[in-house]
């Protein structure tokens, strides 16, 4: 069973900043009012030196590790038959009791 996203919730995961202090400390995603967002978080300190998380929400970007969804073409509409369908029957000689039986 896959991961189920619930409305008004999300998850953040530690991020490798690769030596760049401007990169977020954590990244993840959240669903808010039924809409999916990418989330980035930075640890900051206020004027009293109290730590807090600063969050940024953005529209999800296409992931590089997953291909774009494939559009599946719908099949062509069925053509009406030119002749009425008939029930196939066994020839009389192939029937053990001598009568044709539909199958």
C-alpha cells in the first residue's frame, strides 16, 4: 500500500545544504485545503534569540526522478455490425445426441 496524503498535513525531511547557507534546513510537502505544496524550512532566531522555523510554501515542481505522466489515447468508438450477430452451433454430425446445441 502506498503513502496516503491527508488534508492539512505534511512532512519535512532534513536537507543537505551542500555548504550553501541559503538552502533550506528541511524540505518536504504538505496538503492544505486539498492542494499539494512543496515546503521548505529554515531555522531562524528572533530578536530574543529564540529559535523558530521559517516556512515557505510553493507550487510543486516536476520531479527529475519521475517521468511525466503518459496520456493514454481512448479507443475508437465501436462500429455497428453490418450483419446481426448469430449464435454459433455445432454441426449435427459432431453432436453426440444428433442435435445442434448452441455454445
